[in-house]
C-alpha cells in the first residue's frame, strides 16, 4: 500500500491508532501520540495519515517502511513487533 491519507473508519486507520496508543503507554517521557494527516513530501503536496508525537507542532514518528508494516499487520503481535522496532530505532528519542 502506498503512503496516503486514510479515512477514520478504515481498519488501517485503527491500526495506526493502536500503535499510537502503545507508544503512549510505553512512553518514558510521558509523551502523547496521535494519528493525523500531514505532509510526507511538502514540495510535491503528498499527504499521508501517520503518527505524530506532541501537540499542534509535533513531529512525525513513522517512516514509510514502518507505516507499510502497520498497514500489512494482521495480528496484534504484528503491531507489537512494529512498536518494538520503532522504540528500538536509534533516532527514536522517547
């Protein structure tokens, strides 16, 4: 699946919400995570639905590979593996 915006009723959107909730539950710094639309590539006008850490001026958490793994997840175990990968990434600072 190509990175794109999602409708809230889609199962894929709910998967993103589940991952955001898991990231929030395991946040060492008490960060809040939410699902929202933002630019993947501002110059081309390419928007996607992703996970954002923080408030109005938060930062994107996912890269396209992680996003695609969430979209392809079939079980809760698949989602937990994605969360573990995000949290273990050297650039994830929570």
